[in-house]
């Protein structure tokens, strides 16, 4: 269970202060697969970065499985949270080989000692995992990751983020830089890994159809708050026009607020 | 004809002797300069620290083996201080290196008690090794050849251990810390710790160079570290320019080859009549050449 309680975060740029998170609260049951949508600047990335410890919230709490992790250092959260960012370069080490990258991920949150990282047994296990991706990576264990395509790197990031399974998986538009065909393949792979591990997942996407299609919960963020949530059959019954209408309502409400301010 | 041959032989002897002694320095700089991607100026203090600790202990009657080991540990400690200044006080890594380098100047003077310790009459690691060889019946004698042999053996061992380490679970985390710190932290690694380890190993190697050079040249001097980072970086860069960067083994081999080539060119420059004071100019030219070479090749 992930609880995000009244999270706020403001960014100062010049003289103006921008509220990226405005008292955002969110309850995510263990094993849930939540898709998160929202317009540019809604606070989606800031929320995920706050959970990861990359952004320090001004107030509020983040509680994972009953433990308050708000003050945990990044590496301590990394031990229990898997993550894939939009940029394929963020989740992998370009100068190291596929096998070495997987070996680093295999020890997520465990003590790292002086035993050989890429043993034959581990290499065999990596090969089997890579074969499941269908991207032809299983024969390239010793290739440097810098020589892979963006899609292959994201698929590798996915394996690294989910094997061994973390307690929480955070995906921030991890398909955004991929061409449609590869994007579909990596998304299928993502769903398969989530199903296989049962990991609690938050997936940010700009694609409303995908947000409806995948996962069992949907949350819409706007101006740093969760303004709409749906789950189960209600979520499955959503349509893209439904969501677009909700976006428009939220935007209209903003306009009304502005007018109030101007007249006041 | 034979004069020319003799000259070349003398140049090569000098190259291998000084080059292998500087090999440890090259490996140390490789770790910070290439893997951690910053010029660690701690080197300018940890190199003379190695010479100072070994020198002071040798003069005090400690054996060369122990004295050299103590120098290595002192270098590791210096690297750790730089890492802690960087990670705990959140000071930029280059500045942290400069701070520790500055402090080490005074520390080194304290350790030595004066600016220069002559070591002509104290035993050396090479001498010790030759004596050991003699005892088991091998007819070695102390000289350039034995220094080269002993240093090469030590360097080969150090290079082997470094390569092995870089392929361990911990070693991978250390390498990733320099390449993609966000990623390796996201995998649960405390990078303050991996930086501590990386800088400790780097400066241990550099101090070992200082300790061996002091024993070979017969003195430890407070000024012996001046410009030493550039020497190490020149080796790393020449090696990379000529032999590329692939596997860890290649990085290590290229660095040692780079240091040897650098030493050869320096000795050659002196032979053709350049004054020792002009050497920095030669070094600058070599650095530029090794940086420009891959670019010119790529631009073609
Ligand atoms: N480090 C930062 N410094 C200043 N402002 C920031 C910073 N990070 C985010 N912001 C601002 O906070 C707001 C929310 O940003 P965030 O990245 O969370 O939006 P998002 O919902 O992920 O948008 P997108 O769909 O464009 O990725 C934006 O207005 C952004 O400009
Ligand atoms: Mg974003």
C-alpha cells in the first residue's frame, strides 16, 4: 500500500512561485496498476520524483507499506522502488555491457561484495530473461548498452527495474521517445512484467487511450492535485471523450478562478 | 652505430624504469579522471605523501615492505578525506581535491620533518627483492634491470587486481557511480560509499608510485608531486588516443602503454637537447596531440 498524504511542492523561478504539487493525496492499494494522466505541468513527474526522493516536498508524507519514507535518502528508496524514466539514458549505463547492467540491477538493495558480477549462472539467467523480450538481445550479452536502440534500452531498463521485483514500480512516460511499433512491444512487455511480479505500479502517460487500456486504476492530475480517479469496471468503461471533457472542465474552472482573482 | 644502439638501449631502460614506476600513478588517475570523470588534484598531495611516509619510515629503520605498505594506506586515507569532503560537506569534487591537496602539503612537511629526505643509504623494495632472490639461489644484482623487473611484477599484480575488482559486484557499482550516478542510486547504492572506495583505491595507487619513486631516486621531496596529475592524465589520454577504450582490461593496458610512451617522449626530448625546464611545454604539446588525434581521425 502506497499512501501519498497532502503533498505540496513549490518551485521558485525568478520572482514567481509555482505550485507543482498542491496538497496531493493518493492511496494506492498493494498490487494495483495505476495509470496517471494530466496536462503538461500538472505535476505528474514531480509526484514520481518526490516518491523517489529526487524532489524534496515542502510538506506532506509518503508512506509505503506502513513505513514513512518521506525522509529516506534516495538510495534507500532505490532498494525498494523500481523506476523507468522517459529518457532511455537514465536507466542504464552506456559504457557497460548488457550483462553488467543486469548484474547491477540483480543486486538491487542488497550488499555488493567482491564476488564476480557476471558469473556463468547469472549470464544464463540473463539470457533467458532477455529472450522473453523478443528483441534479440539474448545473443548480445557482452555488447555495450550504448550500442542499443532507444527501444532496446527501455526494454533493458524494464528488466532492470522489475527483476528482482521491487515493492513499487514508477514509470514516467517510459514509451514517449519510442516509435509506435517498438512502443507497443515495450508496453506489452511492461504489462507482462507487472502481471508476473504483481508489483504495485504507477504509470504516467500522455496517451489517454493507453491509460484506459492498461492498468486497473486511473488518476487524473491537474494543477498539482488529483481531480479524478476511477477503478475497476468504472475505469474500464471510460472513453477518451470522457477524459477530454474532464480536462476541459478543469481548465474552465481555472479560468473562472482567474476571473475571480481579477475582479477581486 | 653501436653508440646509437647504446643510446637507444639507455633510453629504453629509462623509459621502462620510470614508466613502470609511474604505471601505478596512471592507474590511479585512470580511476578518477576517466571512471569518475573529474581531475582529482588530491594526486598532487597523495603522491608526495607516499614518498614522505615511506621515506620517514625507512629513515626510522622500518623495512621497505612495511614502509611501502604504510605509504599505500596513507594514500588511501587521503583519497577518503577528499571523498568525505565532497559527499558529506557537499563540496564540488574538484574543489574537494584542491582543499585536500593544499592540506597535504603541510601534512607531508610534518611527516618528513623537513623538505627533503635522502634515501641513498636506506634499503629499498627492489634491494629487498633482490636479496630475497639471492637467498633462494637466483643470481640477481641490484640495478636498472632488477628495478624494472620488480616494478613490472608489482605493476602487473596491481593491474590484475584492479581489473578483477572492476568486474566484481562492488566494482561495477563504483564504475556506475562515475557514469550514471542517478541510475546506480536508484538501484539502492549509497554513492557516498562507492566514491569513498574509488578515491581510496585511486590515491593508494598514486601514493604507491610516490613511495617507489622515492626509493628508486634515493630521496623524498616536498615538491615531487608538482604537476604529477598532468603526468598521469597524459598517460591516460595518450593510451586512450592510441588504443581506444573498450573493456576494462583495454583501459588498463592502454593507460600503462600511454605512461610508457609519455616517458619515452620525455626522455627523447631531453636527449635531443631540450632543457628540463622546457619539459612542461613538451607535456602540453603531448596532451594537445593526444586530445586532437582522435578528433582529427574522427573528422576525416
Ligand atoms: N526543478 C524544477 N524547477 C522549477 N520548476 C520545476 C521543476 N520541476 C518541475 N517544475 C515545474 O513544476 C511544474 C510541474 O512539472 P512536472 O514535471 O511535474 O509536470 P508533468 O505533469 O510531469 O508535465 P509533463 O507532462 O510536461 O511531463 C511545471 O510547471 C514545471 O515547470
Ligand atoms: Mg513529466
